[in-house]
C-alpha cells in the first residue's frame, strides 16, 4: 500500500527518467506522481543573455517533458524562486510529499532546508536522495571516522566500498504507470528561451538531453580503452565529453561508473583511468560537503587557511595581465589557445584547465579566485565542487594539492601535449604558418621564420606578458618556500 496518495518529484540537476533515485522512490511510495522543474530566477537573473548553459538545460527539459508525455504525464515548469514555487505548487495540487535528489553546494543546501521547512509548515513531507554521486556525505570516511583530504586513500576506500548494490540502477522507468497528469487548473507549458531572457545563438554544440548523453557515451565506449593514452592531448578526441551531461544529470553517474568498473576489472587501462576521474568527482563533492567554507558564495576560502595569507598581485598591471589571460593574448600560444577555446565554446580540455590555472596563479601571481569565477561564468559543465577543487589544486591551496614548487612550464606543456601545434593552429590561426618547432614559443623563433610566416611579434601576436623563469622565482618567494632544491618542472 502506498505511503502517500499524491507525490511531487522536483527535478533539478537530474534531467532524465532512467535510473533516477528520487523519481523511483516517489513512484514506489505514492499512488500518483507529478513532476516539476523550476527555472530559478535568482540563478538566471545575473547571467548574460547569451549564456550557453540555459539553452542546453532548456533543450534537456523539452526532451524530459516528451518522455513524461509518453508515460501519460507532463512536466510542470515554472520560472520563479523555488522557495515560493515548490510549496505553492504542492498546495495547489494537494501534494502530500515532495521528492528530490540531493545537491551539495552550500547555497543549494540552504535552499532545500528553507523549502523543507516551508513544506513542513503545510504538512508536506520532503525527502532527498543520493543521485549525483556514487558515494556521498559520510559514505567514505577514514578509519577514525574523519573525511578524507587526500585523494589516493579516498579512492582506495571508494573502490573497496564498491558493492554491486552501489552501482545498481534505480528501476524508475519500470514504474512510470504511477505518473499522472497535472490538474487542469495547473499550467505546465515550458517557457520559451526568449521568455526566460536568453538566446539560443550561443548554445553548446553538444547534443542535449538523455539522447545526447547516450550518443556521446556510445561513441566514448569505443574509445575508452585508449583514454589513458589520449586524454591529455587537446587536439585528439580522447575525453568522453560527458561532463556537461553529468552536471545536469541527463545520464546517471551509476551507469557510467558501472561501465568503467566492469571494463577495468578485465584489464582495460583506459577504463581504469576514466573511473579514477569519476571518483575525483565524488571526492570533490565530499570535500565541499565536509568543508563548505571552500565554496561559500562570494567568499571562497583556501582549504589550507595559511594560503589565504598569500600576497597576490593587485593593481593596474595585475588587472591588465588578467584581461590578457581572459582574452587569450598572453603571448604563450597554448595558454592563449585554451582561453580562446573556453571563450568560443564554453568548453576547455582538462589538461589545459591545469595549464591555464597554473599560469594565472604562478606565472602572473593572480588570485585563483579570479580564475575560478571566470570559469564559473563560462564553463558549460561548471560544477562548484570540481571547479573549486581544480583551482585550489593548481594554486596548491587545496586538499591533495600539487606542491607549490611544481609549476607548469607553459612551453614544455605545449611541446609535450600539442607537439605538432594542431590545437594551437585551430585557436590561434595567426601563428598557423610557423613551423612546429617555433609555434610553442614564437619569441624564440629566428627572424627569417617569423618573416616567412608573416608574423610581427607585438603586432600580429603579442610578446609574452611575463618571463616564465622570472615569474617562477617570484612564485617560490610568494609561497614562502622551504629551503630545498625545487623539483623539476613538469
């Protein structure tokens, strides 16, 4: 017998029907189930009209609604503040319980606590479930019951804790007969993009919705065995390109982890490496949950408090260098190509995220928070936990961070991971005519090579805005290094 007559599933960053924890529990515990999504005005209002993520979400919502229509229901869509919209909708429909999947960002937790309190005041139950992560909250702790702050032992425990049940899919698709149509008085039409204040002109090129996620996943499965060898080369089709789909939940993390885990057990090194990347995602969720001060809105703090005492570069010169970094005109071709990639597409290859973050913090001496905020504004796959974790890793201020004396050399990184300059030529076409050996550091090219390529440094392409070797020494002083010989640059 059902626990509730009518339940409501509140979709957020879980835009799918298959293997959906909250939907499964609602369909199991309620005689009838409605589904809703809110375009949050407070989140959307600060975004520019050409933000790429909103069209992706919108297209995924349209596909989700079609899936619900096929099951005899509709998605109720609102444009407002969830704290008002969800309790109001519950009251209008006569809902006894609301079901949602957990979010780990501090602001989302505050929102959910406020919604739960308001629902409780109206006699409506509020349930949340683990869905974004394989393990969350206190699932993976040290022997002393403490959260992990280093990835490798966390990963070891994560793998040791991986029972078949942990990756078992929720059979939500098999129970859709409990879905019901919204009452006739309830409007459920999906607002058009322009009504939300956005344009589709700059939508991500990646296909949206579960169908898009499955298309990418099917393609990646054929390449997964090579992932460990191809993932670091930006001109090679190595990544899965599924990060934006994981961000918005158009595909289940359990499905991806299950595929990778099964493959790595049969000796697939690429799958083993990819699974490790998925575990990193859980790790950063855990860090944000247990140490929320790293992600407090408007006041992100270093995981290691002592690193908040670093004296970052400020003033007009720092602002000019930051602008050059943002716009892809630092004079370091790989850095510039990477920044132009994110500016043009909303995507940046993971290796390059490390390169440009190291360059900003350790070549230019600029606070990692400025880079973190820039990525937050542009990345299609922006996720607070991973973005914060990655930037603090690069700045050596986070947990499991690289030692401060390991500083990426932007030229050797370029020579190693884009040896033929294919990626650079695509995003920095003004250097396309340079020979491979010169394209990584044009200022070192002989005058004849520059003349043949019709490049005047300082006019057609900028000279380096900083000398890496000089900057490296200043960074070591900035981080107040211990007296030891620095390890070799990577």
